[in-house]
C-alpha cells in the first residue's frame, strides 16, 4: 500500500510539473506581450509628445504671424494718416492768421474737432505723437535734422518743425527739427 501512494504522488508531481511548465510558458508569452505593449505605448507616447510640441510650435508661430500682421496693418494705417494730421494741423494754424466770420469760425472749429478725433483714434491703436523739447540733445534715432544753424553748443534741438510718431516702440516718423552746430 505504501508504494501505491508513492506512485500516485509521483504522477501528480509529474502532472504538476507539466502544468507548471505550461504556466511558465504562458507567463513568458504574457511577459513578451506586455513588453510589446509597453514598447508600443512608448512609441505612441513619443508620437503624442511630438505632435503636441508641433502643435504648440505651430500655435506660437501663428500667434507671431498674427501679431506681425496686426503691427504691419497698424503701421500702414498710421503712415497713411500722419500726413493728413499734418495737413489739418497746418490748416488750423492758418486759422489763427485769417479773420473768420461766425459761420467760417464754426467750420474751422469743426476741423479742429475732426483733428482731435483722428489723433484720439491714432492713440487708440498705439500711435503716440512726440514733440522733443527745445534744447534737448539731438538723437538721429528719434529726430530728423531738417536744417542746421550755428550756435554756441553743437547737437542740440533749436526748433521743432514737425512732431514725430511712435507706434508701440517703433519710430514711424522721426520728429523733424532744426539742430545746432558750434561755430
């Protein structure tokens, strides 16, 4: 009787060993499958990261282009309106020299109102008028010398002929000035 138990145990052990080998083989197959899925996950994750980076670069590039286009259109508008402002300013200055009757004076004051509205609109798009102070130092980045007169000190603004204009931090038109030079 003792032997029968021994033989049965040996058969069970062999069956268990075979089952263990099958399970180990299945585990190995699953491990390979898991590794393949992990590799595929890394590939997909890297593709997703690249796609996200490409999208962010495209978005930043698009924003830069829109900003540049916006700046260029504002600059173009300013360049077209500045001469009109100059003409209206000169017309208004002549108003002081001409004697107007009441109806003509009302018309001239209307022109002043139009000029003020245009200047306000230009300020709203970021265009600032700048008028340098007489006696300040001449800066070729901000000023354009129209003429030069002799004086004790050189490189100083003697008079302002026309104001300059700046859009954001870009000089659209330098102020036109009379500059001094030493004798």
